[in-house]
C-alpha cells in the first residue's frame, strides 16, 4: 500500500518535471549570461545610478524616521516623489513581484529569468509544445533590445516588458478556454505589470490587447457569437479594473501630477507656427525615431552600424581602411542612422524573422491577424517623425500618446509578437508537415523575404544604403562639391568610411543568411520525413541560442561589469561636495555648471540641486529653466573663463534674480576644486515690501527678469485677491527655517506688522498645505513657481506639510482591493483544482 502511494506521488511529480526543468534552465541561462555577478561584480547602469542619486534623500529619510516622504527637494527645487520612490506597501502586486523574482539579483539575473518565464507561459497557454515553448522563451529573452536596456539601467521597463506576455496569456485564456480563470490571470499579471511603474510600456501593451479584442470582435460577428464575446470582454474589463485598483495610489498621484509636469500643457502662449496641445514638445517626443531604413535591424543587426561606438573598435571594419586615414575613420561612429546616438539595434533574430513569415503564411488560427497587425503597427509607431502623416496624427489626436517620448520603444510590441507568430507557424508545420508538401510556395516566399534579402544585402549593399549619416553626407559632400585641392582627400575619406561600415553590414547579412538557410533547411527536411523531430528541435534551439546570445553579447557582456568599489566611485564625494557638506545650514541649493545641470543625475545624491535628471519635471520649472536658468548657466561659464577678480563674478551672480530666489548658495564649476559661494542667494524665505500684479503666465515669467525679487513679489491676478493692495513702508522682522524634512518645513517668524513672506520652495497645491500656529493658512503662488504666505504681526510658527489627498485615499483603496485580489486568487485556484479533479474522475 505504501509502495502504491509512493508510485502515485511520483507519477504526479513526474508530470511537473518538464516545467521544473524549464525553470531550472532559465535560471542557469540567466546566471551564465551574467556570470560576473557570481564574483560580486555589478553593472554600471547609468539610469539606475541616476535613480539612486535622485532617491537618496527619500531613502535616508525613511531609514532615519521609518516614514516615507512623497516629496523630495533634491532636484529641480523640489518635486513629488511618486515617480522617484513611491510607496507600494499597500499594493499586493508589489509583493507578488518580489516573490516571482525568487531572490535572484534584481538588476540582472531576475530580469532575464522573468523574460523567459513569462514568454514560456504565454506559448504554453497557446498550446505550443513544451520544448518549443522553451526555445521561444530563449528567443524572446535574448532579443537585443531586452538586454541593451538592462545595461542602460531601465530596470522598471525591463520588468514591465517581461510581464507583457503573461498579461496576453491571461486575455487569450479568457477568450479561448475559461473566462473566469483567464480573467483572474489577466488581473494578476496586469496588476504586477502596472506595479513596476513604467506607464509607457503599459500603454503599448494596451495597444496589443486592443488588437486582440478587435480581432475577436470580428470573429464573433462572423461566427454570430457576439454574446459570449461580450461576456468575456466584460470580465476582462473588470479584470483590468481590479489590476488598477491596488496600483491606484501611484496611478492617481502620477495622473494628478502629470497635468503640471512637462507631460502636461504649457500655460505660456505657443510659439508662432507651433500647434497647441497638452503634452510633450513634438520634437522632444520624436527625438528617438527609428529610421525607416533601420527597420531591417530586426533581421540584420548591423544594417546601420549597430551601436554608436568608434569604428576603431572593429578590427574587421578597419582592415578595409587606407592606413593614411585610419585615425580619421577610426574616430567615426559605427552607427550612421538618423538618431543622435544608439546603444544598439532592435534585433529580433534572423530565424525568428523567417518563422514570423512562416506563421503569417501557414498558421490559420485566430491569433494570426492581430499578431501581424500589431507588428506592423509598432514598426510604424517606431518610425515617428519619419512617417509623419500617421504619427503626427497620433501625437495630436490619440489620447495620452503625446505624454511619451522615445517612440522607438514601440518595437517592444514587434519583438514580442514576431516570435509568438513564428512559433505558432512552426507548430503548424511540425503538427501537419503535409501542409508544406501541398503548398510550398509560401515557404519559398518566406525564405526570399528574409534569407533572400540577407543575401542581396551581403552581395550588393551599396545599392540600398549610403552608409553615411545625414549630417556626414551634408558635411563631407559639401567639402567635395567645393572642389579644390582638398576635394580628393575628402572623397577618399568618404570612400573609406563607406567601405568600413559596409563590412559591418555584409558580415552580419551573411551571418543572418546562414542562420536562415540552416533553419529553413532543417524544417524542410523534417516535413519531407528526412529529419527526426528531436534533431530538428535541438538544431533550431542551437541556431536561436547562438544567434541571439551572440548579438546581445556585443552590447552587454562580461567586460561591462565592474567591482562594487568601482561602482561606488560614480557617486563618491568630490572635493567640492566635501567642502559644501561642511555647511550645516538646514537647507540650501547647489548649482553644478561643469556639466549640463538639467541633465545631471549625480549632484542630487549629495545635495539639493537647482538642476537634476527626470523625464517629468514640473512644467513651470522647465519654463523658468528655459527662460532664465539655462542662460545663467552659460553666463557663469563665460564669466569664469574671462573674470580677472572674484568681484566680477559676484556682480554677475547678483544680476541673476531667478537663480538667487532659488536659494542657490553654492556653484560647482570644478568638482575637484572648492565651490563658489554665492553672496546674493536669498535664503529659504524673505519678506517683501510690495507686489507686482500681472495678468497672465506670459507676463508673470517675463516680470521675473525686470523685478527686484528681494523686495517685490510677482503675483498673477488669479491670486491677487489674497494680497490685494499689499504694500508696506519698509521690511521689518525676520523669518528663518527651524525644522527640515522633505515633506515638512517649519519656519519661525517675528514681525511687527503683517507682511507677505516668499518661500524659495516650489508651489504645488495638490498636496502642500501651510499652517500658522496650527491654523491652516492660504498659500499663493509667487514669482511664477514659488510659495507666498501672509504672516500676521507677532511671533509665529509657519509649517508646510505635504499631504496629498490623492495619496491617502489611494492607499485606502489599494488596501481594500488587494484583499479582493487575494480572495480571487484563492477562488481561481480552488476552481482550477476542482475542475482538474472532475477531469481525473472522468
């Protein structure tokens, strides 16, 4: 009897062994790819380093007090912390995300593991063979873009991408098999995806789900099954709502803040010829548009050179260069596409591209058209400004589309859809080899579109590409057209540059051709009964692995890792930092001018910076930076180069009212030298003698440059009723900061008369409240972006507290909905187990 029990348990476990084997394989592959982590090394991920710097004040505050602040003053004069270090403690999905990472290294290994796991589950849900699903998972995970964004430090983006596949699996499960269980899977997977807080990826995922729903609606109409479609879609809508609710704190506060950030509408008048809209600047949004000629990187990685690395780093390319020109050519970039620079191409895999067309031609299931549609759609979106008719229409008319930038990111949809359709097509040929025997022309067409294209580009690349960037073509071409004794030299330079870059393309074109030839031949021989399935599977796995692993290793490899001590040096204190930190004043700001202060993700680690690095800074702060602070930066740099005495620099700083009203006490011009003290900084708060009323934001921002901000506050007429007629004969009394926390400031004031105080902190009425001796007081906006409060005569404590209602209400809703989600998971597990028991009995 005991033996029978043991046999039964073994039989039960035996059914799970392939899945456990797949999980183990995914973990092993992830560790092998990132093997330096086993030596304690780290990746120097720039964006992740910036994130650490931006969140340091918040992290330190939490460690010291146990409380989470929702505002930070470490950059741009102060901004909400929702998109820097939010509070997800009431969100069940944050805990589920942590659990699914299995304790693997967060910034490397866990990402690739989840890439593979999520895609594997998607293919399994589509009834793709187990080992075929494993190969598909590897193909998706090691697509070049998925690895490139890891070294860039786009960590939340990677996890959001990893969870796209499980969300689609849940949606398809609901339509194809069980709407309740599918709905629960969708709710959980989508909730986990949203919890990683990369709204742009979630937005693109919504496009993919939209294509699925539209496709199913068309089928429902054709099959006269609209009612079941509507029921399932209704459940999925409820699932989406349930996914949102535990995430509501972050979503609500982000939506609320977004209207006041650079993602929202500007209050200033539009420039002449510029179309009014609510969102990012159109040139900024489309700055990273994928060139139409670059699209073939999906098939051949080095079509336009690969990455923005020096040609000198490619020995193969430099062999074609005249020795006299090697220095000049070697300094040029390998990449010659239309973007400013790139860390690498979006490469789907040569064989994957071939299989995609196999799926498009031979797979006849319901997933076919939406997979083709979303692939084409994502490519068009990624073209951005290079396909203006469609994309500008989307930018100005489609909801929320103009809130996002870096449109090349849309290719994450193609990177996911192409292997899905490819493996569905491969499954079709494996299950029914006779299909290919009956109609082989589509197989030949698929080969011609991929292998044939690769061969043509390998043989005659200059027939299709110039191998010069638009800027290079203009500059070098201009020199050649001018003629003269240097024309021949520039012609030779152009010829050698083209020859070097041509090598990069042709070598990769041959590479892709060979992989497609081997893969297609293997499939052909299998369908003709001349190759066993197990050998075919091993062969395809090997091709996919060698191809995608090899390309991804070009852009993220062991050489990119550094020791922990070297990683810490990126944020180490400079001499200027050390000198400034000796100042024990509670709160002042620093202006680093030795690099672009408004793209500076390092200074906020040690100081409260006038600048910073963030994709959603406050719109009004951006306005002030554009009108004044950028000019102040340039003027300071010029003065430092020409000034003969410290007095000259002090005179220049005195004539920078906006920089001074931001409480800018120190300027860093050289991190290795002592900082410059700014004697004109205006402190944390000051009383003013009078107000200057202005009619609108245009007048308000203009007045900052013509008003003595030390004695006069600029107030727009929408706030004027709070200070109507304000004027005092002379400024008397004092006001100073006594207590500092990121989300709480306490000032002590003593004044013999009622006076208007201006505070060098950002006005944001969606959370900041003022209290005078415990009684709430009105805050007005002064000087375009600062706070002003009328202080009555006498001694008073003025307290500012950041208490956003959206945050507190969101936390309550997140708690309640998290409990509901937990109950639904338990219910779904019970229903699934019950159904399985019934099937076993049958």
